[in-house]
C-alpha cells in the first residue's frame, strides 16, 4: 500500500512540474508592439522638442523602454532602467529606430529597446528555477523512498545475514528483532525460531556432555583411592608373608591394581578439561565428619590425628574427602613416613595441618606445587600425574576455603583452611 502511494505521489509531482513549466513559458511570451503608444510618444516628442523632460511622457503607457537622441547622437531622454549605450550597441540589439522631425526636418531619433534577449534570459532563469525545484522535490522523495526500501526490504535481510553469521559461529544469544511493517515477517519469525531451537539443542547437548564428563571424572578419581588402598595392602602383605605361592598371588593382585590405576589415570586425563564444571554443593557440617574422612585413608595405621575442635564448617563432604585423600596419598607416596594431623580454629577457619617427615621440597619448588601436571624433583620412580594438589586447590577454593604448604627441616606440611559456618 505504501509503495503505491509513493509511486502515485512521484507521478503527481512530475506532472505538476510539466504543467508549471508550461505556465512559465506562456506567462513569458513576447509582448506585442503597441503601435498606438509608439505614435503617441513620437507626436509628443515632436511637439515638445527642445522641452522634453520626465513629465513629458507621464501620460503615455508604452511597455518597452525607449531613448530619444538628437542628430548628434546626444541623449535627450531615456526611460528608467534602459541600458542604452550608443547607436552601435542598439543596432546589435536590433532595437527599433524611428526618425523624429521638427519643422519637417529630422531632429533626432526614437530608439525603442528590443527586449527579446532579456525575455529569453528571464524565461531561462524561471524555467531553470522551476525545473530545479521539481527535480529537488523528486530527489528528496526518491531519497525518502530509498530509505523506506532500505528499512522495509534491505535492513531485514542485513539482520538475517548478521544472525546467520552469529549462528554459524555458534552465538545463539542474539535475537532477531522484528517490526510490525516487516514484509518478511513469517520468514524472519521462522528463522528466529530456528535460532532458538538450535540454541536449545546446543544447551541440551552441552548439559548431557557435561553430566557424562562429570560422572567419568568423579568415578575415575574416586576409584583411584580404593585402588591405592589395594596396592598399599598388597605391599604390606608382601612384606609380611613368606609363602612363595602367596607372594605370587599378591604380586598378581598388585600388578592388576597398578594396571587399573593406569587405565583410570588415562580416563581421568581425558576429562581433565571439564574438571572445572564439577558440581560442588556446600552445606553446613559438623567437624566430626573430618574424623571419619581421615580414618577412611588410615588403612595401615600410619596417621596420628589429634582431637579436632568441635565446630560447624561449610564444605561438600564428597569433595572434601577427595581433597584429604589426595594430600594424604601424596604423603604416603613421596614421604613414606607416618602422618600427623593437627587442627585449630583461627580467624574464621578450621585449620588442618597435615604433617609428614619426609625430605620435603626445595624453596623454589613450593610456588609450583599447585600447578597442573607439576611434579617435584623427588618423584623419580613413583607413578603420578601431577594433578593431586592442583585438584585439591580447585576444590577447596570452590568451598570458600584455602590451602597452602611449607617446608620444614624435618618434613613437609600442607595446611587446609576450612571456612566456619
């Protein structure tokens, strides 16, 4: 409907311009020579020769400018705004020359200005002005029409192009804004629905993959603890038994546990990039829960735990068990000594000091122990991935706690700071 209105308006303006040009031409037609007025001027000039002044021709209505000169070409009278210069210029302009007589002798001449050139120039100016006005009006209307076309036709396609580029890059969060006067409303709406469906499908896929990887990461990590216990008990049995048959059987158990440990480590590495998406649910728990967690890893009675102060702490019990397992397993593996756990309440935290009596670490290694894959200089001959302390730091910080370590002359200490409820 708007397109028809604009076309109709442009047509009306164009026809109006043609009519205006015709009117301008008709109004500027050449004026006819008024012979009666010219005769009046001639008679009046001849009758008043020698006494001609501005009052002489006041009653005569001659449209054309005129000049009166004597035989010596001296100007006697000239109408206002008459550009008379001399006879030569008047001849070039094709002015009308009429003799004026006094006592039957030629006394001078009446020169009537030929205004054809002025009329033509005036006609040109008016035509140029009218045509310029019409063309300017048409130009303005065309500009507005192009703006209208851009907004109603081109801009929706540009928006579709931008949305398509974002969809191709996997960015589904930018909606496609649609206006009421959109000629492609159904098409753009369908495209926007497609974007929403793709976004929903990607989120479902993301959630599904995240759940699977969380499950694999959690299971693989949790399996490593009982496998480590099996290996530790097997080592203990090997030290205590003397029967060759039992030794062979225990060696088989140990080797299979080692194989399982390696496989679980590989699976754990495969999901390592998704570790930061593990769910951590912090709840208020009694500090007595920590006693059971410590006892779960005290399978060879190598841990001496001092009484833990009674208090309420904030933690995820499953993740805290992982943290304690990782730290104590490292002490067993790299120190090979008994482990002492001391605790105290300090500045809003329950602090667990996990102390071993091994060789410890050098000062330059301490800032690196919580880095991913980092393993100290004292790990030669011992299996490991360099992830235990890295995971422990991530988990404890997600529970609003802290972890740090320091070296002593007689061993190594890891401090867990668990937030008080």
